C-alpha cells in the first residue's frame, strides 16, 4: 500500500487481505494452477467462503451489493496485492472477465438480465466470459468482426466464430459482441448480447493451448462456434448498435485492473529474485547477489516497478475524478509501459533462478507463459503507443 494514497478504509482492509493471501492462498497456489481445474475449484470455493466470512468479498462492489465500496484508486492497490497470486483475484471474486462483465451489466443491462445473470455473478455462484475476438479479424479492432446476430421475431439468431474467449470453460453465460446493424456506421454496427452457454449451437471447439498450457476452467481461453444460437431479444445489453461504445467503457477500467495485477506479479517475482540472489551460492562465500549484473537487475526492477505503480495510480485517480474518457491518454500510457515492465521483471527473475526458473516448481514459468499476452490483449503495445503519440502531436498542430 502506497502511503500517499492510503485511505482509512485501505489501512484497515489491506492487512486483512494480505493475511488472507499468506494463510489461505500462497501455500496451495502451485497445486491449484498446475492441477485439474475441478479439484482446484473445490478448494478455491472453500477459500472464497472464508473470504466472505472475513468481509473481503468483491471489494469493488458497493456495500449495498455485498462489497466494500472501494474507489478505483483504492481498489487498484488491493488489486496489486491480489495480483501476487494467480488465483488471488478469483478468491475475492474480482477476476477478469467477470469483473468487467459485472461493471458492464451493472451500468447497461435491463433489470431482468441483472436479476437472472448479474446477481448470481456478483454472489460468485456462477462465472461468465466475454466473447469478442475472432481469429479472422484483428482482435485489437472491435469494429471489424464477422459474427452476426439477426433479429427473427422476438429472438436473435447468432452465427460466428470466436476465440480467446477467456474462462468460457465452465462459464454460465457469455456476453457476445456481434453485428446487428450491418448498414450502420462502423461504430454503430455491433451490439452486446447475453448468451447462456447451454444454448443449442454454442459449441466450444477447444481450450486453446497457450505456450503448451491448455489450462481448464477459469484458467483457460476457448475457441467457440456460434451456430444458429437463438436467444431472446431481451438478452440485448443496452441499445442495438451500442456494442463499440460499451466495449470502450468496459476497457478503460479493465486496463487499470490489468496493470495493477501486473504490478502485483512484478512484486512477487521481484521478491523471489531477491531471495534467490541472497541465498544461492556460486562458490564458497560468493552469492549470486554479489554479482554486479544481478545488482543492476534488482535496482532497475525496483525503480521500474515503483514508476509503474505511481503511473497507474495517477491514471486511476484521474478516472475517479474525471471519468474514463478524460483519462484515456494515461490509460494508453500505462497499458504498454506496465506490460513491458512486467515482462522485464519476470525475465530477470527467471534468469536469476537459472534452470529452476523455467520449471513449474515456481510460479515464474506460469506467469511467463500466460502474461506474455499482456503486450497483446486489450490492444497491443503498438496501438497504444500510436494513439498516445497522435494525441500528443495534435497539441502541436499535427
């Protein structure tokens, strides 16, 4: 917790979350991420029940909705702490893509959809997934897609091909982005629709192997075919043609969530690197930490993590005060900056661990596989850099 942003609420909550992670999560996390998902889920459900009992559940939700009511800048610091474990967010029902879907439905879904899908999602009774990216189109451009939802009577008929629908395995429903208005302007062609995963025609092709890891359940990414999926027209979220706008609203807070989680990973990897450097003996009396190169890596990592944290908290503070649109330049900046810090710190920590670092005996290999996508998803680095540069150059008349 950064003292500069430590509210009274955080000063009480932060040590409780830290103690919960240390007692309940860290001792079993390796078995959870490398074992069968159904076994992990049973153990995690038990930990989630403990988190509820301790009053730690869904801290981003309002107290009326069963949460703690943290602001974005407060939750950012809790998110960093939860990010120190691959299942930290899941234990408190703060995990993507559910947290993004909860925020989206809370703002824009009908009361009926909220009662049927949002309430059990907030309670942690079910999981969800977000189905936007398609293999045939650039995933960073949500205005281009081939999936269609055609209104026939009082139903939408959905056909299309999606992939990297994260956590679809075992999810109760998907929020699908599909073209409903093909003749409209490019920003008003698509809509978002709730599709229960037991709908006929919702076909999970496979869980996609990510650098050799297929995963399962919450820790997975699915390829899905939608074949004449029929859902009620009332499953539409917001207005027809508002899909792009809703996606942008969802992505702003989501990028801050991701960045704070990445900083949490950096802190855990940094701690592992320092412990290894201080204890691994090269020869009599000579430790890894005596090597100047290792010292440089430790110093550089500390500076980069600190810089990344303050950049993200600055963006979160601006979003709290002025909204997502006003903070778009800051959000683009943290997205590519923190993603690169993450990969640099992970790589250094793996190198310091030597052969151990590339095994599954530590969390480093898991994070290296699964977090390499940080520089790709939610818009690749290059898109955010171009967007930021254009915004800056406009101030110079270009």
